[in-house]
């Protein structure tokens, strides 16, 4: 029996010729794609690589000199725009018996050639980019060849080195940008799981920043532990803090010198008698080496002005960066061997406990009960106060960390907002309202510095140049810069602990956040406190329940505002 299917294919097969023709001579026929608007990226790709896939066209039966494009009108138009004089064209003979049949053939050709194209997946594209990079092509050249942004190639390079990122990218769980961020946490299964869970939402960037900061805190803490351990001191973890009145581990503040004076760090001479509990604080480090810098050695008046000369013996503010540091609380493991004595308050408590134990054994039953009840009540009250203080302190630590992470994400959002050529809707009214209510707003310390950073310049001097260089017709961009001055000042009023204070300013952090929300910003949990939508206790309790990354780690002794 004959294979009728194969026979049918042979009978309808058309043989064309591959020719190199001037795109200006081609006739662009009707097309089901009725919008052939060229974008810059498409034209750039043709300019860089030429027309790689031949145009398909049909030679007119009536006039063989007329060649009508069937598939490839955009490639043809781009080639014309670029002034190319030769592009590959696969020319088919016309086989239609009449105009109606030719229309049908054209439509079938155009729909089939477009519908049956399977686009590369994001993961496949990333692997291709990675192969180019492995072949020694620079990121800049890869971006040029593929007509994509260098940031895209950079993200692909990062994602391509992570199995977890590529798996999530291949399954459609992550965008390329998210996959690049995920690659930072290779080996941290908990972070990867939690990031994938919030992929595609505004919380992703916030969670990335949380995990980054938690990682840096852990590194700084480990380095501090190593330092004190190598110097011979015992390091006590926060879960192992001694009970008040434990004479085998007494806080430095509860000790006196032999002369009865409060003991200071000068009494810490032999590491074998001492232990430390390390507390996290905001500090500063050398921008290049990472070494901790004493803030008293920095001339802070040079901040934001790269041309400023610091005072003699001081360093420029731009040479330091914010850093997490760990400072010790000292505990004496053997106060007698260290040549110290207990303070009276601690002695009274210890002696009181001893008296209670003695009367429990030998005293009157009624007195014993009363003493026991009083002692228990005092102990319960002390325990309650201690628990409340610990909770409040821990709440400040956690919410400050959340505020720090939120600030990074918020500043990135504002930075992108300020790249516009024209201000967003409602900006003019917002700026006018802020300046009428608070005329000195944009003169506040740190405001101009923050504005400069969010407008993409390094100093307030460059900020002035940015304005001076505006074209006479750039009113829209000038309004964006004015908005930036206001937003920069308000950002400076929104430190990591802004959730703790309503503030006394006329224009508050809450006003700032409401404007951002009106421009599609989504508030984080800690920012909802600032905006008055939730209480600090509500957010803190929810954080404990959700096992956020910043509920782990090490206590922060500092409750001070950040820059």
C-alpha cells in the first residue's frame, strides 16, 4: 500500500532559492501582524548581527521582478532603516491559482511561521550567556552582541553559577533578577526556601536585604568571638546569661575595687578570670580594608563633599562606611581571685537569700510562710520586670533590623522613581505641601547628601552641577530633582528606628511613606508601624510567629538612630 501522506508532502513541496537582495527593492505585502513598530533593541540587534534568519518571500507570477515579503517585514524595515544593501531572502515561486488562494497561502505562511516558533526559556538563555562568558567574551561584549543591558548579562552570570538559582529559574519560580539575588545564598537552604516563597512579590527584595544583613552580622559576630577567644577570654552566648546573684559569674558593674570604688575595665588584667557577652552596635569601618574605625577620628563635616579637606589628624568621612561591630559586657568568673569585691546591692540580695533559707529551716512556721511568700512575690516581680525588659530590648533590636532592611529597599525604589524625565502624578502638590508646612525641610543635615545618592551623584557639589547642566527645556526633569530634594530630606528623617517615634516635625516620615504608596510602593511590616497602620507589638509578635531571619542572631545594645 502506497504512503499517501508522504506522497502528498512531495506533491505540495515548493522549491525556492536563497538570494541576497537589497531590502529597499522588496515589496512588503499585507501581513497579519498589523503593528510593525520597531523598537530600539530590535534595530540594535540587526545593526550588530545583521539579518541572521532569511526573510521568506514570494516572486510574483505576473511580474517576476516583484518579490513580496511574507515573513520578515520587521527585519526588512530594520534593514532599510539601517541602510543595509543586502539581506538574505528565501524566495518561493507563486503557486496560487488566483488572488483568493494567494491570500490564503500568505496568511497560513505568516501565522504558521510565527506560531510554531518556540522561544528560549530564561534558563536556556542564561546558559547560553554563561557559555559565551566561559569562552572568554567580556560581559560588555556579550551585552552588545545580544542587544541586552549589561545588568542582564551580569545577572545571568551570577545565576548561571548557582544550581539552586538555575533550577528555580528553569521551573519558572524566579525571574532572572531574582535568580541572581538567590545565587548569593548558595548553600543556605533556609534562605533559598524562604526567598522562593516570596518570589514575584515586593517582599522578595526586602527578604534578600534581611538575609544579607543577617549574614554580615553572623560574620562580624564570629570574628569578634574568635578575637576574644584567642585573647583568652570566655565568650558567653546570650542564651547562657548568668542569673542575677550568680557569684560564679558577676557583671563588672556589680564589683568594687579593694578601695570600695566601682570596678572599671582597668581591673581586667587576667583573661582567665573574665568572660564577655558580645552586643551588636552600629559602628564604622574603613571603606577599603573593613577595619573598625573610631568615629572620633573622622571629620564628619566632610561628609558628601569629596573635595573637602579633613582637619589635621582626622580622616575624610567618605573613607568610612557603616558597619556592624560587637562590644563586650564583662563578667568576672572569680571575683576574689581577680582582687575585687561585691557591691552592697548584690551582697544584700545574696545575704537576704541566705537568711530566708536559714529561717525556712529553724524559724517560726508563720514567720516562715510570710517570709517565703514575700520572697516569692519579690522574686516573681523581679522576674516579670526582667522579662518585660528583655522583651522590650529584643523588640527594639528586631524592629531596628527590619527598619534597616526596609530602608535599603525603600531607597532603591526612590532612586528608580527619580530617574524619570517628568515627575509622577501628585508630585507637585506633595512638594508644595511639604515646603509650605516645613520651609526648612530641604536644609536639614544629611538631607542633601541623601538626595545626591538617590539622584545618582556622589556629592552635593555634583548635585548642583546636575541642575546647572539641565537643558532650557528640561522643566520636567527639574521638577523631578526638586522632588528628590524633598524625598531625600524625608528619607534622612526616616532612620531605622523611625517606628519608635512620631516625631515633632511638621512633615513626618508617615507623610513620606504615604506619598510612596501613592506611587506603587508597598510598605514593609515595620513601615506599616510608621504609617500608623499597625502597632510595634503587633509586628514584633507576628515576626516571632513567622520565624523571620532577623529573630535569630545576637543582641543589639544600640537603640540609637541611624543616619
